[in-house]
C-alpha cells in the first residue's frame, strides 16, 4: 500500500502539536495499554488537555482505545505508526 503525500502531510500535521507528540512518545516508550491518568503522568501533560488530544489522535488512526469497566485504556495503533 503506497502512502500519498497528503497522508504524510496529515500525519506530520497531527504530530506538530507538542501535547500530541508527547502522548505518542509516552505510548511508544511504554508499549502497552495505559489509562488517561497514567498517560498524563508519563507524558507530563495536564489531564485537562489530554482528552482533546487523544480524540485527535484516535480520529487520525494513530491511537486506539479499549474500555475495561470504568477505565478507558489507550494504546498505539501499530498499523498507522
């Protein structure tokens, strides 16, 4: 599957936000599913900012999530990153 120039541009536009980059870096280094609170700690991002940024990352297919009870765990979408 060939990646188009516009897909590359979108990928880098998503990564251009410092908070989103920190989230991906934290998920990449941990390499397992992680809750929002733990992700905020690991990426040193205020919890108030992280939900909106995770939504952008999910919308663009870089991050996925899984709900277990009341907790939502996030992890890298290895097909995209």
